[in-house]
């Protein structure tokens, strides 16, 4: 007999409090921008969910958001809901490509996003948009540095 692992354990590399550094290149969606913020991933409600709360100040804007990840055992896929302080929200389907990379597909858009663990204390988020098959243009990068307690 083998032990069944909790699908939410795959998020363990993301858990904790992070300093965020934003880089927004000039694209069809935005002007060149940069900024900083703080974010926290944590497990809640009997470890069934992972939440991500952040606030950021870029050179031209401020924002904060709340997000929720969950394993949908009915469809055997991860789901993600993202709620921004502007009132915007989106649904996302996601899965782990490997033990260090979470890939997200944003519903009702062509955006793709990855969270990639560089090492124990660093993660890089990249959001991309298709520009020419099979090429994607990076429209957002966020560098996460873990805050030591």
C-alpha cells in the first residue's frame, strides 16, 4: 500500500511571506514600469486552500489582490480565483509542470503565467501573451524573495 499525498502539498515551496520586485516591459498592454510589494502564501481551512495576498506600488499605480488556489478532485485539476482591489476578478486553471513550476491558464484570455522556484528563497512569476506562434511576449515579471522570520 502507498501513501496518498495531499495535492495541496505541491504549493509548499510557495508558502511564506515574500518581498516582490515588479518589472513591466513596454507592450501593447502597458508602458514600461517597475515597483515593489509584499505578498504572502498560506494554507487555510484544514489546509484545503492556499491563499495569496499581496500589495504592490509600481511607479504609476498601486494595487492589492487576494487569490485562492484549490484542488478540484472532481476534475483533478487545480483552480485559482484572483480578486483585485479594482473590483476585477478572473478564474484560472492551473497545474504543476514539475515540482518547481506552477503553470496557469487565465480563462477568457490568452494569458499564461508561471510561478517558477529558482531556489528555496526565490520564485519568479512570468506572465506572457502570444505574439507569433510559437512565441510569447513577457508582459509581467515579479521576482519573489522570501522574508526570513
